[in-house]
C-alpha cells in the first residue's frame, strides 16, 4: 500500500468503527429501549470501539498489504482467498465476543450480545469489502495509465530514432557529394573540408535521437557547417547569428538548425557576388532562420525529409510545431522556444 491507500484505510476504519458502534450510545438514555438490554459502560464501549477499529485496520491490511499472506491468493485462488477472509472474520468476532463478555460481564443477554457482535462485524466486513474493491480498481487504473505512458514513451523514442536515421543519411549523402568535387579540384582544401565534416558528424551522432539540447549547443555546430558550405559554394554563403544570452539556455530538439541551413543551400543559388545569406535570430520567443530567396531554376532533387522531419521532432518532443513563411524575397522558418 502507498501512503494515500494507508490514509484511506485508516480513515475508513475509523468511520466504520464509529458508525457500527454508535448504536451503543443510545443506552445513555435511561428509559430508552436500548437501555433495557444494555447498561452503558464507558470502558466497555471504549474496548468495543477500539477492538472494532483494530479489526477493520487488520482486514484492510490482509487484503491490500504487499506482504500479506492472504492478498497473493486474490488473483488466482478466489475460493482460498475468500475462505481465509471468512476464517479471519469469524476468529476476530469470536475472540472479541469472548473477551468483552468475560471482561465486562454485566448482565447482557448472551443471545442479544452475540447477535450485536455478528451484526457489527458483518457490516464492517461488507463496508471494508466495498472500500477494498474501490482501491483495487484505482490500482488497476493507475497500472493501466503507467503501461499506457510507457507505451507512449517507447513509441515516441522509436519514432524519434527513425527520424534521426532518416536525417543522418540525408546529411551524409549531401556532404559526400560535395566532397567528391572538392577532392578533384583542390586536395588541400578537401582536408579542411573533412575536418569540419568530422565535427558535424560527431555532433550529429553522439547524441540520442530523443535529446533536447540548448540553443547554445546547436549554435556551436554552425561555424563548421558554415565552413563546409563556403567551401562548397566558393564563399557564396554567409551566416549571421544574433541570439541574446537569455535564449541560449532554451531547449530545442538536437539537429534543429543544420537541416535548415542545408535546405537553404539546396534550393537557392549561392554565388560570391550574390551570396546566400542565412540569418539566425530571436523574435517574440521564436528562433528565426531567415534566408534570402534566390531560387535556382532546376533545384536539387529533394526527398522532403528535412522540414517534415524537423516539424515532427518538435511536435513529439515539445508538443509544438514549426512555422514556415515564404515571401517574394525570403524564406523563413520559425522554431518555438520553450522558456
């Protein structure tokens, strides 16, 4: 039992004990009907009340306690379970009846005395059974909620890993395609390209797909990726980053910015005299990635993975979606920043 269940059991036991023993208080009226059969004795009433309370608490324990020898029969051996409960109730009733009768022998009619005990303990057992059933239903509900949450988490992790597996080959194919051309034209430059490429892939591969990272961590990758694009486009690419310090600790999905730079480079012309300019800045709690629009006549083949992948990761990890705007001279992607 957890702490909430223990409190429910104790409070229920106290309420049940008070309810089933409240009739004895009618004996306080000297000329009442109950007073003709029972002579009120404070110590006897206290014993009866406390004994009934102890019975209720013990009955709760043997049905709900984690170490109870009886509770383990509840799932598979119903007959044994109810038999043990019945034996406990009968033993407690006989013991209490005998103790009270001999400790406070004050002229009670034995038959009436016995029937009173039977009624009190019977009602107590019925009410305890109802409360136990409610607690068991709550346990089942919590267990189903936990299993559902675990299933959702497993499904989320599987989806994110699949998205990451889609993203990494996408980056690899584009990078190797550029590398082959650089190697043919300038082997020395290719060495620098490989150095920056290794940094990009180290950043991409050493974190699990379910990771949220700070904006500062994501920005650390951009200089290497900018260098790759500049070597690819012969200084026809320029990156401008302006993110204020308070936003650097905001957490976003790993590899959020790299696909946007790659997307801009894929669909736009980048020439030394007319560079492709990508700006990264914050506006109204959105991380903005803005590039000037210089669409090429025949764009590279696109699988459509980049932006869809990014939006899906934001939806799964942050329960928010990115926003995309396209004007006559700019392409803008807005990433929500949870602050």
